[in-house]
C-alpha cells in the first residue's frame, strides 16, 4: 500500500525498505540518487529531491520505492501498480510518459 507524507516536498513510499528486504534474505539491487539537479526538480525550483528503488535481482520486480520531491505523492502510485501487476523493472523502463513530468523520471530510477 503506497503511503505519502504531504509535506513540502512530499515523501512517498511503497513496498519494502532496504532493511526489510535484507531481513527477508532477498537478493536485490538498490538504485538511489539525489535528484535536485534533474530538470523536473530544477524547473519547479525544488531544493530537495531524491529516490531509492529496490529491485529483485532474480525476478527483476520492484520490491520497494521511496521518493522525496515534486509529485512524489502521484509517482509512487505507478510503482504501486507495477508491483501489484508484477511488471518487471525492464518493462516499466520501456514505457513512455509525458515529458517533462516527474513520472517521466521513472525510467532513470530503474
């Protein structure tokens, strides 16, 4: 279930944390980055923006996503859909989204 803290900037999460995935013995990769220099954050003059995404190394499924920044409260829903439908990260990465939107950044988070 996705959750959001409606702060400025918004903070959103869905799925497992890194600690939970490790405790379950899952083999996963972590992608994370501070994104304040990405165009979507710069165009909105957002001084704080970052993400962390956990991807199962065996199945290529998203295990968890954690977003901080512009429109995180909306973008997290797409990660929730991908997790619910068991859409592999490589397939999610192929989708085209309207640009420049915060959703279009998903392909760089995977």
